[in-house]
């Protein structure tokens, strides 16, 4: 793979107490959707706090290629959208790099257009299953002109003259699949219905309503959500302040919990209840996390988090909590490596189809660095070593470099781990960190972390 030639390893070492105040970049999910919905709506959308990570920039480039005007003016992104239903056929393939969210949501957004669009991505994205989005799109009349076996990228779609509205029950807990169908519904006459048995992050629903879509949600007596969207309505540009990403906040947060003496504050973190599973779990483990100054900003709950070093205890994390902390399991496994007793995480089947097979990538990295853990088909049990004694790479032994498999969260999680292990932890490549958290190295070293 050509990527290997450019690999840039990084090493984290046992660090002194972390201190200071940090601002994590804007939420990735809201940033992708801000570019998409702003690019589609009529009139002007202004965005502050946008995550300028590679994944989101790919979404911006795709929207530009389909007719949106996007530019940065000072600290603000200003977009002039095409109007709903008026995206243009792009001249070349849309390259989504490493981004599952960008590619899957855009397949929904443009799949129902009577035009041809081709989706490509890097080696990680090209290995991820896209059938979960193509299946409902096919039901709406979309033709998959080309796909690699197993419904993988590169993928070429051509929409019908008139898409058919469907009722679609999402078969796995996935906000990306839910969102792709709702976005396909935007360009479809009539009402498209998504049935969501297990609630996932609700940014698409909240933001589409904010842009003026006729969208409503009913939750039945079994807690199943029924989401209705009326197609071909008008969307109007909005002003958006993107709150800090709780998934990115997880890295300095866990670092402060495991490095003795630490006391840090992370400001302006999104507290949407569909995203706070990690916080809840770490608090159950005995983590001292104070939620300060809770407030509402632009329709979302946000707060500042004061985090102090804590003696953690293992807990059982219920499978139902997985959707609210799906991207946080790698860093939770790191916290669990320093906790007294066993932490059992269940309901992890979706981790197998992220940027890497995160379940095996985490288990392998932990084992290499001396952590006792058991990988199940959809579970992970970690038996921690309080104080990190005996953990970390073996300088005179075999190569203990953690393989990150083009996965930003694996890279950041193991760098956090190395801040509190007896011996350093090395990862094979830090390049992918820029997909979601370009400021990671500077932010962490600014708090006192020893990473190079
Ligand atoms: O909708 C979104 O913005 C996201 C949904 C989740 O993916 P799935 O829908 O595949 O669970 C998550 O892992 C991803 O980082 C962002
Ligand atoms: C799973 C992730 O992102 P995506 O699916 O957008 O690549 C993530 O950021 O952890």
C-alpha cells in the first residue's frame, strides 16, 4: 500500500500531571451535516466552530463539486447552497478519503438524483460495507451501476426519474444508515419513513428541522422511533455554531483520568444525550468528572468538563449503551487498562466495520502492551493494572508497535495509553489523526503530555 511509505510513527511516554484548559475541535457529525445541508439549502449558511479535519473537508469538496459555493471568511464558513433538488452532476468521482459518514450520507443525498455519481475512498473506506446504504436506495429506485463485490467502493450510482418513497426499518444501530435514507427522502415525492428500533445520534433530524424540512418523529410504546420526512420541500440557509466534539474530548478526558495528579478542563463539549455514553461509563468507573456551566447553544446542550486523576474500577457496560458511545470504545478500553478489576464491554458488533476492525485492533494493541484482555465476537473484557505497572512496550524485546490500520481513533487511543504506562507506547502512523482531530498533538502536549 502506498500509504505505508509515508507512515509517521509516534511515541507517548509516562507524563507528569496534565493541567490546563482545552478546546476540542467542532463535532464531526454536525460539521459534515453543516456542509451538506448548507450546500443544499437555498440562501446563505454561516458556520462557526466547524471541524476542519480531512473527513469534513472531503464533504465540503463534494458539495462544491455538485454546485454549492463554500468559502472561509475569517473564522466563519459561508455557504451558498443550490436549493433542494438542484444539485449538479459532479464532473469526476467524489473522493471521500477515510470518511464513512461523508460517503454514506452523500450517497443518500444524491443517490435519488437522475444523474451519475461515483464514490471513491482510501484503502480503509474501500473495505467498508456500503450495502447497508445501497439496499434502501435500491428500494427507492436507485441503480448501482458499478460496485466492487460486497457492495464496496468504488461505487457508481444513477437515480431514477422519480424516486419512490419507502418505509425502511434500519436493521443495525446506525445513524449513517438512518441519515442516508432521510436524505434520500429529501429528493423524493411524498413521505419517506425511517423506523429506528434503537435510537442513534439525532443530528440529522434536529438539523434538517432547523433548515426547514417537514420532519417529525413519533416514539411508540416500545421506544421505537418512527421518523417521517416529506420530500421536495424548501430548505433555508441557517447560522450554526458547532459545539466541541465529545468523541474528540474523550482523549484528553481519559488521559487526565489515568495520569496521576492531573486536573484539566475541557470547554464547550456537546452534551447531546445520544453522545454521552462515555461520560456516564467513566463516572460509573469512579472518574471525577464535573459537568460545569451546562447551557444550551444553538439547540444543543453543551457544558465544560473538569476532569481529575481518579482511581478507576472496572464495570460492566450494557450493550444498549453502545450507540451513545460507539466511537469511544477504543479509548474506554485504555481507561479500563488502568482500572481495578474487569471492564466488560458488550454489543460491539459495529466496531468490526469502522475505519478498522476496532475490536481486534484494540485487543491486539492492548495485548502487545501487556494488558490482559479477551476479545469476543462482539465483546471485549479488559482486566486493568492500576498505576499502569508493567504496561507499555518492551524496548529490548519484540516489536510492540501498535498497528493503527488507517484508524485515527486507534492512533489517538494508544497515544493516550502511553502517557500513563510504565514503558512508552509507540504507534505505526499518526497521519490519520488529521481526519477528525488535526489539533490533537498540540492540544495534548499543551496539557503536558509527552508525545513525539
Ligand atoms: O452519523 C454520524 O455522524 C456517525 C455515525 C456513527 O457511525 P454508524 O452510523 O456507522 O454507527 C459514528 O461511528 C460515526 O463516527 C459518525
Ligand atoms: C467511525 C468513524 O467515522 P466514519 O464512519 O465517518 O469514518 C469515527 O470517526 O470513529
